[in-house]
């Protein structure tokens, strides 16, 4: 019983798989002759649409702009300006010319 069912299943599988090797008749449309130009055209169109979407999203989610400088940036600028002034004063003091002691014009 099992042997006959197995043989029947094998024959059914062979009958189904032989459809792939049959050459289509004249009445059936030939499915293998497709052109790639339509696919390429839609691909180019899709790329152009993607570029357009990306451009729109860049404008939409752009940071900064009309609001001016942020508070953090202003505070950093003030701190760096103060530090620069302190450093410039120190450098100026380092290179000050001071007359040597007891140089009033008197010679010992």
C-alpha cells in the first residue's frame, strides 16, 4: 500500500516538473522575451525621485538658521575672549622694559 502511494507521488511529481521543459506553443505568449529598457527607465526615475526626497528632507530637518547663535556658543565666545585678554596682559607684562635698579644716572 505504501509502495503504491510512493510510486503514485513520484509519478505526480514527474508529471508536474515536465511542464518546465515543454516549449510553449504558438498560441501562448512567449514570456521570456522581456526588455530591460523599461526596468532601467524606472530605475533612473526612482533615483531622481530619491534625490528629490532627500533634498526636501534636508531642507525640512535643517538645523540652525534664522534663530541666531545659541546661548552655549555665546557663553563660550565670552569665556574665550576673557581668557585671551588675561593671556595678552600676562604676555605684555613679561616683555615690559624696566630700568635696572639704581640707574638714576648715578654711578657708583
